[in-house]
C-alpha cells in the first residue's frame, strides 16, 4: 500500500482560516458551513480525503489542534476496524468520536423534545468547545455508532476539534469520525505529518498535512455522568479550568499515571495500556532530581559507542549529568520537526576521553512549550539513535503540566522519584 501526503496550503497555524468554513450563526456551534467554492487549493485535498473516507475502510490521518488523528467513519464497523488494524491497537481500547458541530452530535443521541445533551456538560461546551475536551455520553440503543468505537462500554467519548481543518473534513464526510492518535500503538503521539508517515507508511493511503499541531498533547477526557464528576485523562484543558465551570467545582482526578491492570475495557483512551514510548529507554526524573554518575555508567558500558540523550524542562543546566564533562559542537542540529533543536557532542571523563555520544534538547521552562515539543523531542532523539533518554520532569500540580507528566510516566521505562 502506497502512502500519499496531501498538503493543505495553510500559512503557519492558520487552520482556522475562513477559507475552510464558518459557523452558520456567529457564536453558535450548531452548524459548521463549508464553502462550496470549486476548485480550491485548500479544500480539494480535504474533498479527496472525505471521498476516501466515505467509500473505503482505510483510515485517513489528519491534523487537529492536539495531535494528528487517524480517522474513520464512526458509523461503519469495517471502517473502524481499519483503525485498529493500521495502529496495531488493542480492540478493547475505546475510540473518541470527533464531530463538526452540535447538529452532528445531536444525531448521535436519542431523539428528544428537549436538548438531548446532558445539562452537566453545557457549561463545559460553552467554554471549551471547539477545543481539546472530550465528554462521555450515554450510548443510545440502538446506536448509530459502530460497536467497535466503544469497546463494549455503555458510553462514548466525543469532542469538537478547535481545528477548522478537522471540522471541515468531518463535515465533508457527513459522518462523525472515530479518531485516536495517528501513530503505531505505544509510540509517541504524532504532532506533524512526518511523524505519521514514519509510523504508518504502507498501512494507510492518505495523510493530510496541515502543519504542526498547536497543543501537542491529547484532549482532556471528563465524565459528568458519575457523582462527583471526574477527569479520566488529563490533556489540553486543565483540572483547575474545569473546576471554574458551574457543576464541576468538585470534579475529581479519576486516572492514574500508569497502565491499568485487568481485563475490563478502560473508561477512556489512554488509561489501560502503555503509551507514548520511543524505542529508546526513557528514564524520568521527578522532583528536581539529577542524573547520577552511576546511572550513566550503567548505560555507556565503557565502549564509547552508546548515545545518551537528555530532555531538559527548565531546572537542569547543560551540565546535568553529574560527574561528566561535555564537549559540545558549536551549533545545534535542527530537527526534522518544528521548533526542535538538538545539541550534539560527547561525554568525556576526567582525562578528556570520550565516554559516549551526547544529545541535548532544551524545551525551556514554559509548560505549554514543553507540551508542544515533548512528543517531537522523543521522536527526534529516537531518530538520532539515542540508547537512553533522561527526562527532567515537571511540577504537575497545575495547568497542562499534569498532562505532560501523565504522558511521560506512561512512556518511561523507569522513574526516579
């Protein structure tokens, strides 16, 4: 199978360009209207992808504001099964449904003389949609969704992407798209089209290239059907922001930063299985801890041929590997991904002898910047041949840092706390 990349000619992060669509009524999320202009260099790749999604069972990768998704018509079983096949994803890991507007959502819920969207979610929808928030809703019987979407659960997760490109694609298909991240199962989530191609070339036919994703971590998943309501997966909307909404003041953390045990299907994606892992061994350091000399020596094995990498997030300096000198090249290597620069050099002992090749990524102290660059940094260090990646953790008590640390704990082979 040949994998083709369809470039959508947007400038920077202009994925909300009016050329992609508009709301029928400003400040009302009921109907997303796509221009009928034909031909259009921006819309034509999306029309091609939409036709593919309507007529085949092979999923299409497309960008959202969080990460790239791997989409298929959520109402057709054969199409949804294509997602699991392409990713190598366990079939008991539920998928999130992506909608273009509230009209599409209401078609997935039981007919009602009043608004079928539960009252508890309306403050969240008003504040965070379109955006990186997924809500859990009761699955109607019969349901228009393919059973493979929900993995035997009585609920389904749904969100409305902030990306106008994503909403336009969904609208052109005319059906909601089930769409997990567009990576091979367990790999770091993709934030560029090249990430998708690296993982899924030969497994899918189309990748829509709309540039780098703005957020960099997946959506927050919330359950308002339980009491008290719970956050099942941290993501682009923080717990503190959710608590500011009426009815959500007492929302609790309903997830663990490790894979679930047991045979039951997880309540939300990202809860049960190991995720986000590069090929290299990842060692996560929490609470400002430093990398000790013995931990490095355990990797390099004295042959000088190993590659040791570091991802820094604000407190570690360049000399963060205790007991070693560093001889760095004058300029950093520009990674294949937007915004990632890799310092390269050698670790040396007290006599100046090379101990190992050394790679250094400084994501800076801004939490949103760390979130945006994390998956790209893991992938870039993998591409450059890192044997081990030492990662400086964040204080995860506030903001999007909780999502970053959740992903890192799931990616880590070892954690130093």
